[in-house]
């Protein structure tokens, strides 16, 4: 298994109290937990926020964090209701906007004027919403397998139409029974084997993650997030309208790079093409043999393209 994936698993073994390296702020009824890594004295790259999608722990960006540590300011913020960040007063209708306002509060507190946002999946939508709200605070957008509308419109699990009735329940119901059962099932090793096979088949996880114990540990930590918050954020995704495509994307003027995976079962490459067509001068890269989590399956390539993107903005 890749070294960064192993280190990511170790980093996910979080204590019950907020880790000493984490910072916090309070906004809209919630304590928001985040980390800030300072640059070295001679660093020249612009600040970057590394933000993951639904249930994604900031440790999912560990390979990028290690690659850019000291070279620029790095912000990683835990999503509301996940790990050490509270849900507060968020609703499904406000959740994605609350994340955008949370990041602005972090930037204000840390006196960061402008930042490059690297947003994965759900945070692709939040990054675009952030730009719509605070365009003057954005130096660039790096969108990795971004969800920018109701995922069911973006090819979500398009090869498995049998799951759509379940998705409809999760999208429209406050009943979290499905997620509760999923969390319990993760702890059962026989079923975990099947989850490993499914994840490998869908190329959600990197091909070299075949250690069932490590994968089980990873999934248990991912599903450590509050079930209500997981349901809330999922419902927020499924309730997205076309505001991003119609009103935000055409007004973007900062450098924008979009990365899609040709084997992504959750966000189709065609949906990424539709997004890039709406953003002036945006660049699209469709990676072969890549699923939904290139930060795990192709960390070195993602680091290279991120570095190139940051350097282009600096230049």
C-alpha cells in the first residue's frame, strides 16, 4: 500500500478531544476546527486551501500537505459535523453555503487576503459558491472531480441504477437508518471484503489498497463522522439547484483547472466537460484509469499538476 495512504490511516487515529495542532473558531452555532501550516521564509507560492468532499477527512490530502509544506500557507478545514467541527445551525439548504462562510471566517482570522482553493467533490461546489460570494478572495480554483449540481444529474453511480431508489430516500428523508446500518456493517470483516472489492471495481480507492484490515480501519474512521451530519451534507448535495452553472461559472475570471477521472463512477467526465464549457478560459484534464479520489490513487501526479497550477498563478 502506498506510503501516503498508510500515513493517512495513522493520521486518522484521532483522539476524542481536539488535537493541539488544530485551531478553532466559532460561527453560526458551531465550533469549526482547522489547521494552518505556515510557509518557510523564502516560500513564494500562493496560499492554498485543501478541502475534501463528503466524509473526507483532511488527512485525505496528506500527500499534498507533505509535498507543499513550507512552500506556501496551507489551510485544511474540517467540514461541519465531521470529526471536531460542529453542525451548528446548518440545514440542508444552507449547508454548502455555511462551509463557504466558514472558510471565509478562517481566512479572516488568519489574515489571508487571497487563496487558491483546491476543492474535491462536494468542495468543488463549495469552492464555486465561495467564488460567487467572495470573488476578490480567490486567486485560483483547482477543482478535483467536482460535484457542482445534484450528483444524480452528474452521472452519480450511473452504471448502478438500482441504487437510485435508496439515493432518493437519503436525499429527501431525515431518516438516517441506511447510514446507521452502513456504519455498523463497516465493522464486520466479511462485509468489508465485499466493500473492498466494490471500491476497487469502482476505482474509488487506489488499486494497491488491498489490505482488508487497513481498508476497514480507513472506512471506520471515515464513518466516524456524525450520522446526522453525513445525512445533512448528502441531502445538501442532492438538493443543489443550477445556480452554479447558470450564475456563478460564467462570471469566473481567475485561473481554473478541473480534473476528472475517466473511470470515476460518481462524477462523469462528461459532466466535467459541461462545467469547463461554462467557465471562461478554464482548463480540463481527464485522467485515464482514474476514479473519484486521485489524491489517493495518483498522489504524485496530483502534486505535480497542483505545483504547476500554483506556479502559473505566482508567475
